[in-house]
């Protein structure tokens, strides 16, 4: 079971349908969907199904999506999560999005540091991967700061990246 993660500015908790309206607004923002892999525009039904799929994926052990909620206002600022969780290889892919109003404040770095440090203990994940659009420089820079290593070979315009050694006593030295 994944526990709620309280960070200095935000709290990470499992996504629920109560986050639907705010998530719809965030995911339909052109700055957010520019490098994402879903078709836009999304509507309420799409978001309802997306959240339901996330909930099902969590209970099946295949993924987890966490809401990023502002500690003072409770407002949804974005999400982060894992998909393609593989118990045999102790690996998963990481994904995230953030409302552009909160970009350039170090918020996603704070979120991912807290999230990644919790991933090993809660889900026994030791290897994280990400797929990043070749033109998504912000994401590239963020994950590089966090210790991800990039494969220089672009695959269909996407950089495969990896982060390993997610052991509890080592995590701080990598972040």
C-alpha cells in the first residue's frame, strides 16, 4: 500500500475522482500536453476513465498515480506516478505533470525527490525509467539534476532514461 507523502509545500496522495475537474484543466493546458502522449482535447468522460484506469492499475500492482496537492489551499497542482511496474525486475517508469503556474519554483524537483525516496520502501522498486520527448528540455534538465542517466540515442524522438540504486540509505546521495 502506498502511503500519503507530506512534503514541505505539497502532499502526495493517491488520485481520486475528486481531482477530476482540476486534472482536466491541467492536462488540457497546451504547455502540459505538448510533450505528453494522450490526444487532446480531453473531456470530463476521458478524465473520469483515466482516473478509474489509474485506480484499477494501482490495485492490480501495475501502476500508481499520485495527486500533488498544495498544503495550504488543498488545490491540485499536478500528478506524478509510476507505470509499467515490473515486480520481477523491480523496475517501473515514472511520469509527471505540473500546472504551468507552478513551473520554475523547484516544486517538481521537491515532489520527485520525495516520491523517489518513498518508491523503494513502499513498492520495492530499484530501477526507474522515463521516456522523454526529445524537445522536452525542462524535463531533461530536471531528471538530470535528480541523477537520471540518459541514453544519447533518440528512439522515435524519445529519450529513454534510467535511474538505478534506489536503496533507502543511498537515495540522498543520488538526489
